[in-house]
């Protein structure tokens, strides 16, 4: 019984780790896409995009100077 319980715990923890990794990957992709779209729009307006990353988690700020 104890082995079976440990095995279930390992499966649950592994599944949660995989789900968290997938969620973070999706967040990073969407953040990158949003920043690229904003940067391209700024360039199209002859602006100068300034991007700041704050912290380890995707916390970004964007400014379009020169407009």
C-alpha cells in the first residue's frame, strides 16, 4: 500500500509540474507576441520602442518615444 501511495504522489506532483511549465510557456509566448506587436506598431509610427522587464516573472512595461 505504501509504495502505491508514493507512486500516486509522484504522478500527481509530476503532473502539476508539467502543467505549471506549460502554463508558464504559454504566458511567455503570449507576452513576447504582445511586445512584438506593440514594437512593430511603434516602428510603423516612426517611434522608438522602449521595453523594460521587471523581475523574474513576465512583468513588462512598454513605451513608444518620439511620437
